[in-house]
């Protein structure tokens, strides 16, 4: 893997040099330059609890959290950074919104959703009578937009769409999708796979709510992410996942009703947010358009190379320009888990196999229950990495024949 020669050793992996990391859709590695330094700087030079005390270190910690919030707002074009709730991951952001759905309400989803969406929805379906409508896959993409329009002829409380499938990478046309529910239902976007690698604009894109994670394409630490809330959404409709101390209105025993404190009880992951701010800064400095072009090139290289191998089937559109940098495939006669094991053990190629916490997506594309093998390149993946992965799959496929 390019750029990893200076990485420190960490048990149980003796040395990461020479490994080809193609699991960026699960988490980014290595992190952006400056992320580890920002985390270390917080731990060694700041270390205090943000927003809880009035001394200089607490103020410095609060400033770091504020800067992280401002970076997120700039990234997604949120006009008021207070409308960014900082949480542990996209899952918490999705849960925060879904938990506020009314009893016997109605939610509309695509057939490509992650369990971070489907499990809280199914929980409410069983416990509060929520009605869930799963849209069919479109003829040339992950979503049937005509079906969405038909579904919204009946009142709905929420439309939830993953911007890009974590199984096939296929990207939903958010401008087209947002134009349909505008005024009929709130649109919640799961941007776990696109925040930081595909442009997202809440203001002009008609996105009401956007859940994001910090440890993937934003190149920050695990345990960072959150929810961005559009201007059309009343924050009073939310039911906080946690209630408790916020450092504000401490004289009251009721939860603050204003943003972001409404959803940020307890000591925040300030050290992680220091790293997230550094990761987003790197992304913005490099330019999302530049990152996107590079990832399209790598993903298309993988798609074309894998498709040329007898016995290999690649899932999705086959067009990297319409997908996130995710390539799922299967080899005839060999289980995905065995393929991933051989890639790791023999070739040092690290990827993910199975259902990817998205059984709905695998049912939609016909790969349930075995799943697929998933290659996911990132900003520091090289063409040599992609070529090495293709060559390894070619050898494994030959064995299967």
C-alpha cells in the first residue's frame, strides 16, 4: 500500500508495510496527514472537558469542538453550524431521526438500505405500528424514482435513502429524489459512504436531514459523525437518544430544547473531533472533486479488470462515475468468505466479504445469503494496488475452475 512504509507496528499485525488495503468503505486507513497529530495534540496539550469549565484548557477544548462543527457545516453547506449535532457515527444520527417517527406513521426506503436504517425502522414497526414501504430497484440504478413518486401520493412522515449503497456503490440522484418528497415528506440521507468523497449540498440539494460518519471518507477517527439538520426541520420534533448534562442551562432539570445541545448530552468525544476536524480540513484542501476523480479512476480500473476474468461476476452499474468507490464481486464456485481469506493470507490484500450489514441490498441484487466480496479503494490507494488485486483474483478464480 502506497504511503504506509512509516507506519508504526501494532499488535496483532506485526507490520502493515506491503499490505494492500481495499476496505475503505468500512473505515479509512491510513488516516489523512495531520489526523494523528491532532489527536495527540489534544491528549497531550489540551485534555480538558469542553463546555464544562471556564478555565483556559476547557475553553481550548470547546474551541476544537466548535471548529469541528464549523468544518462539517462548511462541508455540507449548512448555513448555521448549530444545526450540526455531533455524535458517534452515522448510525446515531439515523436513529435520532427515526426514533422521532410517530406511532403508526409511515416511512419509505429504498431496497438498498443498511441495517443502520432498517433495524430501527423494523423495531418501530414491531413496537409502534410503523408502516414501512420498500421501493423497488430502478431499471438502471439503485432507485425507482417513479415508484417513489407513486408512494408519496399517500402521506408519509419520512423518506430515507442511502446516498450510495455500501454493497454496490450505486449513487442515488439526490436532486431528482429530493424534488419528489419536497413538501410531502422529510428526506433523510444516509451519507456514510459519500461524505467526503462525493459533493453534498444541503441548501441547494433539498436534503432535510443528513447522517454522516467521520471515520470513512472524512478520514477521521472512529467514534465521530453526526446529523446535519436542514432549515425546514423543526428540532423540537426530535426525541434525544440520551438526556443529561450539556454544560448549558445547568440550573434546569429539563433537557435543553435548542440545537445542538438537544442531542449532545454527556462529555463529547473531543479528542476524536480534533482528529475529525483535521480530516475534513485535508479533504477540503485537497478538494472533493479531485478526490472523486481519482476514486472513479481506481474503481473503474477494478471493475474492468475483474469483469475480464472468467468466472467472476461484478455487481452494480459497471460505471464508476455513477457509483461510490465500491466494487462488489463473486467468483463462481468459491464462497466470498473464502475468497477474502485467500486474498488476505496469500496476497496481503485486505477487503470485506459477506452481507456488509445490508441484507436488504443483497436480497435486492440476488446475492443473499452468501453476500459478495467488496473492494473499496480510497484516496491513498494506487493503480498498482488495484492491479495487484485484479491479478490475485485472477489466480484465485483459476483455482475455482
